């Protein structure tokens, strides 16, 4: 529910509403942006009666204007129908009634929201009815965080042995959305419970398309001043969802007669404004990007600018170069020895700046070669050298690093060729080619890098990828997801559940003086599944040793603080794989090398074998 | 291995062959059609030595002509390479060597066969290497029926507790082919063992693309005349495979020095010629057909001819009509009472003939109306009436049954509108419309029909369906299987494993005098998985009560003997689903009815939920 830039507070009244205009007015006065409300006037039709069905069953759609409907009202669909009844009469009647309600809600609300409550896992036919509608609006599926049966049991304290009978409401949602083919029209209205589920259950919900949170008024307790407040645990829960949703919507479920309506909305507004989003990458969340190919394409000015804005990266490079200079030049050689530093792929100069700063800080003399093939960047470099660094010993080489034959060899070779997955911008191939510029005792910065992967559930990302190949006609099921699913992406993953911690994949070290350099790789890694979930792909990361203990990392468990240059990589699976708690996930990744291109292939072997994605690099490759 | 119309006997020698021409000669003299033979001359290269690799490692391809190679030789690929070794040096060397062998074999054998032995389940990288080749020929994967380790254990009698350690070689095959994306280039060379596995394991193999059987010479025992023969159990095993493979290939695995070479081939030829295939439907196996739409299209003469050739169907109709006539007309009314029989959809007259025969046999008088809309069939009917039945009381009505307003109503309404899935040619809709022709006490023949489904594994059918949507360029992975997978087919299923017995789905009865006729249906059925396998879709059948105890059935457990008019229906799943022993398979089927069309939708809910196939009938529907 991300209409507009602010958080939304909704009133979810339990009773039927008579005078809609008056109630909207009352809701607004109590500080709510929207209200959940049934469009059906009476409940007569919910009983099995096949007569009277053509009777006017709902409010007239002209009592509000179209915009008023979608801005103020979330249409609550009756959840008392049993579309999956084994009794055909009940089922057929339910289908008809539900269908009518959904159709009317979509007619009235148009591009707004409807709400339908799930009450169990047997929803195959319900999911069919919902799927067969061409909904214009979004459908929120109301799901409790915890099986309501377990809460009743807690209150009644009927022995702990019954716990096996409780269902996991996540399975209700998962079955429904799987049957509904992961439709992006569906999102979750997640109802908080007095018992807060385990951390892992919460993080799994945070990987799902949660559209809003429902807070039953019973969760509010009275503070010392007799104001209704939420427990610390519930506050934190709500705030943790706010972090993954750019704009959060919260519904208060209560009676219209509740005297504290105003206090609830005030409290929630205050809570949600407490932690404004400070993520510098805000706005990039869950956007699919195709990885850069800086070797094949020339980067543009905007891309350089984004890279150069990283507050951390060049400082680490500077530290690494400084450390290397100190190692190479002893204190008593400072005056006599000049270190040759070559920056391969100098871009618009940030690594030159790091090198010059390192030389200044360490007091070492350097002779700097700036090698760059992009003619637009060379222009910028020349200006920098002429205007800022005219007193420095810098030589600009306007060449592809593979074609440069230097007058002298380097002590230190500095490069920034790493991609989100470490080697994916062909750093191994480039540096192997460039190490002819390096003395046999020379240092490469970076000296080593390793890629990592972990299994991920994200129906959001699954849908983004699927949409890439959607046909122009929206009436047909998406029919060619394959090409786009067999592709590597770069994505700032937010709305995703990380099924297990990353495992190391491929490592490269530089310089590599071995006789036969083979940059192809193959590795199989395994993960444990801690909770039922759905595997939709693998996230990729890397870390790199620039020099000795100077390390840059986007590995989630060791991420360099403030480092902003790289979003994770993502390798999708063509079809989502249902995982059960305790199952092993085993995947194989290949880095394949041909004379003109490099590419990755990947497949699953456990819990079920998949075909090999991107076989022969047909769908995605990095060109040399 | 179905080159030509005859069975093939091959010699699978265990040693390396020096003089190829001479050995081929010797093989032929001993009665073998082909021989399995390595193309590699020496085994030096199999060791880890990265030198000498450009050396000429194999036979020259010019020692035989191209046709000679593919007609006489099955190229054995060395199975000593370990492409999945955790040791990178071994793996890389193995990859290189194997790749070279496969490439050379495919170069030499071209459109013939190669053979590669699987020795375990860890074959992810092996499967990748094989998949990445654009093989022209077929690759036979040699797989033992029973884990060789278990046989060794039997001989050594090292306690029965070890059985948990034995692997199921079907899993070796399944993992390999799943990783290789169910490539239709792969088939199985199934090696028989002295222990014959359980019946279910055998039937599962018979659902797989078995290209040939391998009989190790050790399985032959000496009969009283000292000739090598196979045990009755092994004979039956081989013959049971012959039934599902139109042309069977059998390889004898032995030494060239074995003195009984000639006897083995003689014995096998004799065995295989013993039971010639007498299936009248021979040649229709596993061919995909789109179900007829006789209501929408006019059938052609060939189709009528095929239907009329059924030796059983019209006899059952005749019996049913006879029984109905006897029930309607008591003995003492024979002379006075004339029964009105209407045949709706008379085609070229077979049901008229059944009716006339029934009248003659029962001695009842009938007045016959023949209603037919197809102008070409009407022509044939008029000739029949004029020439054969000019003395009978027959009236020909050249109309759609829905438009006919009869001068009198029928006592018996006879129709043959049933499809492979019972109602799928819209019999319910047609007969509901036609029952206005029937007296309130009248009889409909058929009076009732029920559809059935069961879960099926068939990678052959999966590939046939996938191929429907293959792109013209064979270099890319098939990219749009969806449309074709969300379609109902008719298919004479042979190379398929039936995972469980059929369950009843939809039932219709006629006449249906209820106030509101609803021919939409929804049903969920469940099955048990008895053994690990792969679900690729559901086969569909029907049975019909023509009248009282006269039943026609294509349900496999009650199939009417000799009935040949209907092949099973088939409902594919878009993606194969791996099943484990003991897992429940739950599926839901819908019969959906709109004013202009009827269609089926289907989905899986256990063991994993699938999307709803053919939602809204977008991919396949039957038009009214």
C-alpha cells in the first residue's frame, strides 16, 4: 500500500457501516487515512438461498465519487463463503456470492484495495476464483501471524501437547499464492498477535509482499497516563517492517464505538515517524539491474559519478596503497626510491587521488601511470592532471590495458574492476592480461577476491524478473519467463528472506604467475533450510583483500560499513522451489570461459534437481 | 534404438578392439547387428597427464565409411573420468578428456548412438558437459537395474543391515536427466542383473525412455542340452519391455573370446520373435493428438472410418438398445407397440445399424429418426437408407440436434458423443439440449458416464508436448512450453509409468430433468506415491453405462476387451514434479462452462502447489 510518500493509518472496523459518508468523516476526524469497509449492506445473502440473488445486494456505487472510493475505502470481501466446501450446493452458492462481491469491489474501488481474509490452507478453489478475475486493484490477503487456534489454546491452557495441531498461517498464504501463480496483484495484510512469533518466522514474513500490518486494538495496553500504547516488542516488530517497506500501512482493527480511536492513530503516527529512513540507497530497493560490462561498454558520466560518491571505497584503496608503499620502501629509502604505481582503468581519477594521498601520507615518492581506454574519461583525466596535479609525476596512457607496453614495470598495480559477484566484470581476465605490466615482485591491489552465494526467497524479485518477459497483452499468462530467469542481475534486495547464510564460491588471486591460468570454476555448495519457505534464487556477494588486512566486503555478515558501490548479485531459478524445514539445498555454479565471453551457469541438485540455467551462456554472458 | 522395423541384437564387448573391420566381421558372423566399441585406442590418456594431449588419441574416422560407423558401431564413451571430482586437477582433466571423446564419437557416429555409463548419483558436472554438446546422435546412458553394490553384498553375504547403503540407480538416471533438462537426446541402456527388482521398479523403468536392454553373459545358464538360455524370469522381463518398445534392442555384454557368442544372439532372436506384436493400435503409441471437436467441426471420412472399425463399441450399443426395447415393450405388446428411437449424431449410420439389429433380435418394432448435421455424412446416410434399409421405417433429419422439432417424442435417444474424457466432446451440453426430443419416461443411451484420472510419469510425453512449442532455432533451450503444456491431449500412452490407480472425477446422467442444469464441475482427488518418481501429468479415462449393466470402459482396470475407439486423455503439468515414496499427490480439476465454450482447468496442491493450468480456458477450450 504505497500510494504516495507517507505512511498510511487505516481503521478496520468490525461492524457494518450504515452511513458511509458520516463514517468516513468520523474516521478522518480520528486521524485515519482510510477505512476498511464491506460494500455489502445486509448479510442475508450469505446464507444458502438461491432466491433473491438478483436483488440489489450492495451499496450504490454513486454515493461516493470514484476517487473518494479508492482514496478512502478498502473494500472488505466477505470471508464467510466456503468456496472449497465439499458440499456442491454450498460451494456453488459461495462461488457465486464471492464472485459478485469481488467484481463489485473492483468496479467501485477500481485501482484501490480490497481485503480478503484467509482462514485456512484449503483454498484451491478460492484461489481460482480470485485468479480468474482481471483485477484492476490490489487484493490484500488478511493472514494472522500466528494460528488463532494456538492463541485460544494459550488462554485456555489446554496442555502444550496440542501444538502439533496448530497450522502455520504462512502456509495458508503460500498455498494460495502458489495456486494463484505468484500474482503480483496479491499482497498480505499481516495481523499481529499478542504472542510474537519466533525471529525466523518474522524474517520470513519480511521476505513476502506484506502490504500492511493489522494491529488489533486488544494489543494496546494502558501506560501510566492511561493512554493506549503498544508493548516494546510490538513496537519493534512494526518498526522492523517499516525498514523493508518504503511506506508502511498499518490498520487498527477495532469497533467504531471504541473511545480510543484517536489515541491509536496518534500513537501509531508517532511511532512510525520516530525512525525516518536514513538508508542512503533508499529508492533503489528491489530494482532489477543488468550488471555493467565496463570492459565491453564505455561507462557514462552518471555511472562514474555514482561510483565516485562512495564514501568508503577509495579510502580503503588509499589505506591499502599506503600500506603497500610502506612495505616496499623502507624508512631509509624514502628519499631515494620511487615506486611505480599503475592504475589500470583510471576512470575519472579516483584511484589516482587515492594513490597520491597514499604517497603523501606515507611520505613515499611515486611515479603514477593512469591507463584508461574510455575516451570520455581520458578527457576528464587530462583536465585533472593539467589543473590539479600538474606538479605530480603522472603519465596518462590512453589505451586498453591489454595493449599497453610500458617503458618500465610497476611495483603496484591498482585496479577497481570488481563487480557485485567479484569476478563478474572480468577482473581475472583483465588482471591476468595486465600483470605483464607488473614486476615479478610487484603487488596487485586488489590481491584476492572471493564470491559468495546464499539461497533467497523473494516473490517480489520473482515477479520483477517474470515481468521482464511479459507479453504486451495482459490477458495471457506470462509465457516466456525462461530467458529472463536465466540471467544474472544486480539488485538491492530488501523484500527478501535469506534462507541461509552465504557460502564461499570462487576465489581469484593476483598476480597469478602459474604457467597455465584457468579462470573457469566449478563449485557445489549446500545450505540448510531452517523453516518452510520458497526458493526463488540465489543472492551473490563478494569480498576482496585489497592488501593484507585491508578488506572490502559486501558479504552481509562482514559488510564494510558505509560501502555503497555494490548491490548484491542475483541468480534466479526459473521456477520457485518449495522448501521444507530441514531440507538441504545444494546448488552448483560454473564460471565458464570461452575466447570471447565469460558466463555463469547454475543448477539445483537438492532438494530436487533443476536443469542447468544459462547453459552455454545463451541467455547472459559478459563479453571480452 | 528404433532404426528400422526389426529388433536389434548388439554385442557389447568388454575389451578394447584392435582390428575394427575384422571385429565387425566377426560380430556379424555371430549374428549381431551392431557392436559397442570404444573409439579410443589406448588408455594412457585416462591418467592425469596434461602432456601429450594433442596426440592422436583415437582411431581414424576414415577406416570406415560414415554409414558403416553409424550402422555397425555404438561408440562407448570412457566412464573412468571423474568429472565431478572435488579435486580440481582431476575434474579439469576429466572434463577435457570426456569432452574430446564425446565430440569425436559424435563426429564419427553422427546420427547413430553413443553409450556412457552412469556409476552414481553425483553427476551434475557430467550432465552439464553432455548437455552443452549439440549432439547429432543419441546418447545411451548405461544404468544398472539394481545397485551393483547390493549384488556384491549378496554374494559376500555381509549381513542384511547394509541395505540402507544401496542406492537406487533410477535416482542416478533421474538426477542426470533432470539436470540435463529432460533432453530427448538421452535414453537408457538398462543393464539386467541376476536379481530381478520388484515389479514396481520394473514398471517404473518401463515409463522411462529405455533405448535398449543390456544382458550380461553371466545371466545365461546352461540348459539340459548345454545351450546357454535365460531364466524364465529374465525372459519375461525382456518380453515385458518388448511390449512397450515397438522395436527392442538388446545388448549382450561379454568377452569377444566367449565361445557362446553365436548361441546368445540366436537365443535372443528366437526369444524376441516369439511374441509378435498383435496390438491393433500398434503405431499409434505415444503420439499426441488434439481432441476432436465434433460439435464445432465436421468430422472427415477417415475419422468416421476409424470409429466405425471398432469391433466392440456398436455391439455394446446394440445390446443396450435391445435391452431397452425389451424393457419398454412387453412380450404381449410386440405386435401393437412401435418404439420411437432417435439417433442424434447418426454419422454414417453405425448406430442405425445397431438399432435395426437390436429391433430384429428383440423382435420389437421401431420407428427410427436419424439426426445428423454434417452434410457429407448425410449423403452417406441417404444412400444407406435408399439401398440397404429401404424397407425400414427410418426418417433422416438433416439438422443440428439442437434445432430439430420432432413430430413425436422419442422413447430412446441414442448418441455417441463421448470423448476420451467422457464429457469432453460436450455430450452433457448436447444431450441436455436434445432431451427435449425425449418423452419424460424416455431412455438415454448412454445413461451415465464418469471421467477418471491418475498421475503419470512420462518423459517421452513431456518432451512431445515441449517440442510442440520448440523454436525453429535448435540452439536455444525451448522457451515457450507453457501454452502447449496447458492443453488437453489424446494419446495412446505406452512409454509411461502409472503412479497410482485412477480415481473418479466427474459424473453426468441423462436425461437430466432437474430445474437448473449445471454442467460445471469441481473435484479434488488424492493419490499415494508408492515409489520415487516424477509426475509429468495426469491421464484421463471414462466409463459409461449405456443402459443398465451394459458398460463401455477405457478405465485401465475395467477396460472393455477389444474396445479401440478411445485413447486416454492427457493433462500435462508445465513442470515435472519430483515425487518421493509415500508422498500424497492431490490435484483439483475444474470443468468450466461459459456461453460459448467449455474447458478444463487443473492444478496440483500436494506435494507442492502448482499454478492453475489453462486458467479461463485461454490455452485450450471446446467450442459450442
